[in-house]
């Protein structure tokens, strides 16, 4: 059985003072990543890393566009309310405020498109 003296490490941990937060424990530097060995599963595959990078960039763009879309939708909603409209249609533009949750529906009809679609 190990004999503990005042301030002696207990079972490989820091001193009691360090455990209480009162000591000055030296933080260990993180170990460097082990180099890949031939035949190991975690070897770098440049193609996958490039595809993952492309995907992340595209996802980030989509998220930014989604935030802008929500902002524009809210602006349309408040503008429709200010003009006391639930439906607006002029030429190819059609905007509806749906009462359920006050959703905004915007349609831009293309030339030659049927109005019923």
C-alpha cells in the first residue's frame, strides 16, 4: 500500500491542492497525431476530403440563403399587412398570405404558363 504524504500525488492524479483548483498543475501538451501507416483505415483520401470540403461550402451557402429567405418572407408579410392585403397579383407576380401560421406564398408565373398551375 502506498503511503501518502501531504501534497503527494494520489493514484497518478495531481495533488489535493491541484484537485481543488488551488495548485499550479502543468497542462500536458496534446499528443501529435500518429502518422498514417500503410493499410490503415484512416489514411488520407484526397478525393473524399475534397468532396467533403465542397459539400460543406455548398451547405454553408444554402444556410446563408435560407436566412436571407426568412428575412425577405417576413418583409413581404409585414408589407402585405401594412397594405391590408391577403392576396396580391399583378402581371406574373402572385403573393398570398395563408392564414394558417401566416405563411407567405410567392409565385412568379413564367411566360406561357397556365394560371391554374
